[in-house]
C-alpha cells in the first residue's frame, strides 16, 4: 500500500543512519535494540508484513549489506548513498586505538568550526577528547558490584551477569580490553595483584579501613536507572548515575529498628538511650524542608570558550541537555546523590520528609526515589491522584513517577546548581521546518557515550547555542556539517530560536538564572578540554564548515 511504501522509505533512512554510525556494523539483534532505544518503539516488522529483522533488511539491498563475521554471525553494514558518503568516510576513518591523554591539552591546527566574528581565515585550535567514556550508570553498577567485597577480575563477567542479568559488554562503549576499562575508572576502582590473580577493590573501601556491612544484593530491576517512557512529550533516555559508592560506617545498636547509620546521623535527629525501641516521627513539615525556593543554574560560559561536554539527553539537535566535563563538578553531583541516598534510605528520615497533598503542585522543588536512588526534580504537572510528571534538573528530561516516591528536598541540597544545561546546536535549522526522525536518530548516535568538544557561541533566552565536535577520529567530525551533508539541516550563519524550547523549556520555568543571585560573574571553567593558549578577546578568529568557508 501507499502507506507501507512511505513507512518503508522513512525506515530505510533511519536504518542507514544507524548503520553508518556503527563503524563495525550491527547484528540484527543489535539493530533491533538500538532502534528501540532511539525511537522508543520496535521495528515496524508486522506493519510492513515481515516476520523478522533479517527478512526486512533483505528487502533493502540499496541500504544494507549483509556480511558474515569470523565467528559466523551476520553483520549488517550500511551502503552509503550520494548524500551520506561523506559521513560514511568520516566514520570509516575513526581510530580504533584510544589516545593517550596528558595533563596538557593536545591541539590540532586548522581545525574548522564556523564563526561569525570575522571573514578572515584564522585557525582555531580544536581540543582532543580523551579515551572512551564508560557510561556513568555502568560505572555505578561496577561500584555496586564491588561495594560488598573485592572481586577477582577473572570472576567479574559471571558476577556482573548474575547481579544485573546481562553481560558486561565493554566493547560497545569503545574499549578494546578490560584493562582499558579499569584504567578509565582508576579514580574509584583499584587493581591489586594477588596470588589468585588481579583483585578489583573500591578505593573508598581501601581508604576507609572500616569493616563494611554487607550490602544486600541488588536485582536487575533495582539498578539505579531511569528507563525511557513514551508518555511524556518526548521519549526519555536513561538518566546518568554517579561515579562512586558511599562509605559505610559501623552498625549502631539501636534495637531491631536501625541496623546501620550513615555518617550523616545529625540529619536523622536520633537520640539513643537505654530502652529506646522506636524513633519519634514528627508529623509537621521539617524546618529544613524546601517549600518555596528554586535551584539556580550554572554560571554562563564565555563566548568562543572550548569545553569538554557529554550530552545527557536529546530531543532533537535544537533541544538537548549537556553536562560540562569537570572532575570537580562530577564529584559534587555524585557526592550529593550518595548523601541523599544515605539520608533518605532510612525510613525514619524518609517518612519525616513525606510531602502532604497540598505540597504536590507544579513548580515544587523536591526529590524522587527511583530504584533506591534519589534525584532532584521539579513537579511539572499532576497527572492524577497517584502520578505526577517531574523534570530532572540535573539531567534534563521529564518522566512520570508515583506521588509516593516524592519527598521534600532538604535545604542543604539547594546549594549545588542544576547541572543540566539546555542547549541547541548553533547555526543550523531543519530543512523541512521540523527535524526528521532520521536526523534526530543520527544526532543521538553522534552524541552517544562520547566526550565531545563544545564551542560556545551564545545564549539566547537561557538556551546555550554551541557547536559540537567529535575529535576521537582521524578527521574531526563536526555535527553541524554532518547534518548539512546528509541533507537534514541548513547552515544559516545565525541562531534560530529553538521551536522545541519555545514550546517547553522546563529549565527556564523552574531554574533561576545564576546572575539573579547577586553579581555572579561569567566564568570560564578550568577543564581538561579547555584551550590553553587562546585570546579570549579576539574577534578576528574565523573557522570553517568542514574545510569550507561560509
């Protein structure tokens, strides 16, 4: 039918975009998984009259090449058309070996980015990204696995599979070996050599010198992740978790009601005396509960500042959220999350901050528990008597959660600014007025699990417009150029206000600009990926679009 033919044409573009982004190709199963992760629905096999993914791709001979791997598995690879040969060539040139990182930033001369500040060619040094990035959620899982006791490297695969119900597939994150993975997480996991082999130990476990209590094993369903939901305006990708496990203090004997107390016992207001069998629960709202305050945003970045970024959540190239790569910032957020987990995980403290129905209203800053982890959120709307939609201020997405999962946020947790920065890709606009699903899919693939270089252009209505570049390849990949070369975007030389953010920008609604809290100065962070020798006041620097001037 005509409808099926149209669906097939759209699907061909999406499949080609996914396979081009995967240098080594994908198995049919991986294609199904990635399509589901990116589009939030399965491949429309039945709608097109196919029984399997393999049957589908055999009907796309101009899009998919079916190959066999050494072990006999089927691998699907993209066949580039005229509009995608450029990006296919760039992906094919992607380096297999990871780069060695140094304290000084490596630079490349004549790396092209666009700029509107001058017509005279002058190079702008592009910064080199480091080794592959292990997703923070996977880091948290590794640390959770080691939180009860050290583990032999030889037993890691079996233990990970038993705990989380899936294999630890580090290659999909760009690592060539398990030793590269361990090197990337060496700040939190140490490797000790023993007679039995390499032993993996949490560094906090080594530093504390405290006999730790055994942490109950977490089932796969309890892994701290926020699964995508398609009930909100846009599908939500998994929220990122932090990089370390909290230090546990010795158990305190308080009868049968409390077996373990964290280092933040002052927050629990516990008074222990002989014969105490339960803790008093205060029915009133605690004085340190946040009721009418807002989080503030991070200070703005300087124009033309180069920073390392990780894209946390994508709606489209005109609406996405980033974290700035800064060791200090990431530790502050992880410390906050683990402190919240310590405090709110105790029933006495948790019950103390239960929110009455009158406080569950749009705009209320609070926190939510998802799989034993706590996140700072703002209530966006009340769905019904049992559910609300919340905005994750540190990650950038919306999600529907149970009212019973909400708690008042303690005043102390207001200090750290909201970490998610709302962004739009600078100087681009969709060719057809709105971004196609294929364009969004490609943009998500370009951003996924990578530490990127961002070049700040300007802020418009609180939204950061920046250029993104992947420097982990032989030839730097500029995302605006990729979208243009594939026919998805026009490069317009100016920033068109994001239609998506104009319709809904939760950050603008609920997060207070940092400049309104006193005389906050525009700052340029001291980051690993920051350019070392750059004239910040120069307005004569010009950059090019993938080698060609505007």
